[in-house]
C-alpha cells in the first residue's frame, strides 16, 4: 500500500504514524512509494482465512481521530505495517470481533459486571453500536484492553443497556482492576478532599477522576501523571501538597520571577498570575491567557511558581540560562485559507527554520483531481522530538466542519510539565495533517512539516502572515526555552 515519504536533509519522514487510537494519515499519490515494510511480510488482521464481518464498526475506536472505523478499515491499516510489529499485534486484538476464523472469546472481563447478557441487547446507543455489539466486543478483550480507556468508555453504557449495576458501581469495578499497581491521584495516596467537585477539563468529578487514575496500569499511569492537567486536577481537588502546574499560555515568561510572585498577597491564590509593569493584575484559570489591551506593554501572564525564575536565592545565576538552550514555539494560531496550496511555502529557512515540506493529495481515492477544499473536518497535529520521533499527537475535530477563514489554535506539548524532561524532548518539528473535502464532497488532504533549528538566538520562529499549505500563521508564537535554570516551587 502506498504512503507519502518526505525527505528533509538527511532525514526521511514517512507519513504513516499509526497508533492504537488513530492513524494520522495514509497518503496515496502519483509520486508516493511504499518502503515502510522494508522487505518484511505485511500484517494481516486475520491469521487464517477471511474475516466474517468486514463492515462491522469497532466500538469506541477510530483510526483518524474522528468518525467510525470498520473491520475492513482496520485490515487496510494493518497491511501498512510489518507482521512482526507491536502495532500489528494491537490491530489483531480486534480480529475475533471482526469474525476472523479460529478465534474464541477470552472473557477476561465483561460488559455487565456480573457477566450477564444485557437485558436491552437490541438498544441502539448514541455511538451507533447496539448493546449486543458492546457485549460481544468486550468478550474478546485481553487483560491490557480490559484496563484501557476504550473499555471504560464501553462499560459506561452498561447501565443504559440494562446491566444489574449502577453507574458508580461500574466506575468502582473498573478502578479496582489495577489498584495493586499503586497509581494514585493525590500524592500521599489519600482520596481527594473535594470528591464531588466537578472538573470541566476532565468532564468528571474529583472522585471519578481518582477512580480512573487508580484503574490505570503502570504504563498508562506514567503517561497520565506526567501531564500538566494531572497536577492541575490534584490542585483543584485540594490534594495535600498539590500546586498548580506551569501555565501553557504565557506572555513574557522570562520576566516571571519568584520575587515578582512574592509581591502578591499570599491570600491571593491563582492558577496563573498576570502582571502589568510589575503590578499584579489578577488571576487566570489554567491554561492562562494573553493580556491584549489590558497591558499593551510589559505584560506578564501565565506566571506561577512552577515556571518562575528564582531570583531570590543567592546561589542562583540571576535567572539566566547557564547550560544548553533549545527554543521552539509553544503556542500556535492558524487561519484556514483555501486559496493556498503547496508548494510553495513562504516560511523563510535560516536561523530559526531548518526545513519545510508540504503536499496536497487525494485521500482514499487516488482518482480525485480537484484539490481545492471547501471545508475541513479533521486536523492532526504531531510534534517530533530532537530524534525526529513522534512525541505527541493531537486531533482537532470541530463539531461543524471548519470553513475558509476559520481559526484554530494548538498548544505544544513542550508547555506541559513533565513532557520536556530531557533536552531531546524539545520539539524539533511540527507536522499538520489536514483532512478536507472539495466541492464534490471528495476527501483530500494537506500534509506539511516544519523543522526548527532550535536556536535560542533566532526568535521569533514564525511570523504573522507566513503560510504553509491551507493555513496562515496569524499570531505570534511564544517560545518555550529549556535551559539549566533553577526553578523554585512553593505553596
């Protein structure tokens, strides 16, 4: 199966970043080639014979980050990876549900906690699945899948499907599966004091989030607890010793110092502090915000002790970086401009940008010739670390398709505490996969990659008005600096 290969200098980028949740894109064009398998046998969803249910929709599973995925879609995605790969094993975990021969249910966990068939088995849920579909799918899950977010999403329908259990019991049943692994929400292992408080960003209460965290396996626990929102939720739920994490949206972060924060009344507790000309303006909720007209000059926003430069301790270096420094944007804002195509890309190569690559192509159907979009339904953003490995990927799927002139934004993983723990974690490149349709409703895709030099002496990295593919950059990107600074955390 064909895919798009980009070459930037001595590095080859293959646009087949497939994960257990979604595959960013599969590109097919006249100048594409497929060397992804590198001579290995391709993966097949069924080990033996033909699948019985190619049109079956896999519950709560999406290859593209939005929309449904059928068994035939998954079989196609599997054919793009090697048969001996870990990703192939993850795809094949769905083989039993798709009707592949000689695969029996594992029954490692159940849809209804007591194991019974749901009494409303023919009920069609908002997801489009029937209760019987979910019951059957769960019967094929292995131990790892039985503690996954996908499983949790599925069993959240147990009450509606007529299982003999309440929703709170479903959540407790899920959370006790992996409690022995020691994943805890509050650092001291206690339950959050405000367990009924609702967390808008998590869309659940503190108690439910605590139960969710306790249900994670060690690998999932490490991923979840390293995110800035984990520390934020611990602070919002009043866990002992919790403090707000770094605010991703910051204005003039190099002016945020411990002495400035110490000038604020200690009774004024903020997730993100804002200042103008050295005077405290007020509090912002995470992830922070820009001041705009509130402070045209010398404004500081998104400041807190998690990111403040320690200018109080006599042993520090005055807040100046003393070690290696890496620089890349940590916030982007884009406007869609459907009059654009690529090439060209008008981002200047030099001190800040090392390379760019961009293409527009048919998606799924190589016979499509009209490559001008009228709307965009999905945008995948990938960030690559210093080793040019995908470190983070996020899907942006609007409720209504984006139209020409619409704006969207993205915050880099570099702004999330715990993600950039080593210099090689700093983003070296950003890739956007933008899925749209033309006037005939045919799917087309724009993919582009921008590779940074990471030189702190070259800033700003991108300028307002520059464009790549179907997007224009419309706001300045505040930089994230990683250096051997001394940070002070306090309550």
